[in-house]
């Protein structure tokens, strides 16, 4: 007796969107935002037309995927896990390593993300990216807060400065990364460039 093959149930639209985004993110790291819908469909194991059943355009899919790829939650959780009882330098060095790792992993996407979001004129996405950036700054400020009285600037300002240093460490002011580790980044922030005893 012939056994009839059971039909695999179709995914709900939100599940399909999530699956397509998940398949797109590794391709963005490999090919950048010029990844094709054919490549995405192959990676997701679907027909190319399936993409346009849940996304109006390729740009919409790429923007959603970039935003998901830049989700700061893993970094936020790692920052919150830093022991507040550690000395300030050690806390900041660990925080700098985490932020630099995030920037380095997503360096190819960050500049493209700004261009894509502006081109798409997606106010909700712009707002989400702003919220993500502010969440990262707040999490850094919380790492700094226990030593607020020792610093000339408030924790939020120090957090902003650390983000600037990490950004320069990743991209470099002239396009060349500086390759400073967390401890050296923090030393530059806290001690400057003069040697001890120099006037």
C-alpha cells in the first residue's frame, strides 16, 4: 500500500520573516548589503518568490536583518555581568573589550546600516537604532557608576568617550584600525599620553 507523504505545514508570516532574517544575517557579514535575493532564498531553503510574500522589497528584508544583526542585547548582558566590585580600570578594560568586539564583528554593517535606513526612510528603524545606541551607553555608564566621584566627568560622559575610543580603535581616524586592547584604551582615557612624572 502506497504511503501518502505528509505535507509540511507552512510557516506563519512572522515565523517566515524571522527565518528569512536569520538566513540573511550570515550573508550580510559575508557579502555586505549587496547580497542577492537568490542567495537569501538558497540559504533559507525557499523559493525566491517566498521572500516577497512576507517582505515588500529586498531593501525591507535587508534593513530588518541589519537591525537584528546589530541587536545590542548580548553585549548589554555581558556588560551587566561585569563584577562591580572590581577596580575601575579592570571594569573599564573588560567593558572596552566587549564594545570593541561588538564593533569589530559588525564593522562592515554599521556604515551600510546608516545608508540603508536613510534610503528606506524608515522612522521606526531609525528610532530603534537610536534606542540601541542609548542602551549601550547607559549600560557602560552603569559599569562606571561605582567610581563616579573619582572622575572629572559624569559616568554618561565617560561612557560616551569610551564608545568614541572603541569606535576609533575599530575604524581608525584614517581608515586604519588602531588595535589597542582594553587596558591600553582605558589607560589613554584615564592617564592620557604623558609618562609618569612628565609635566
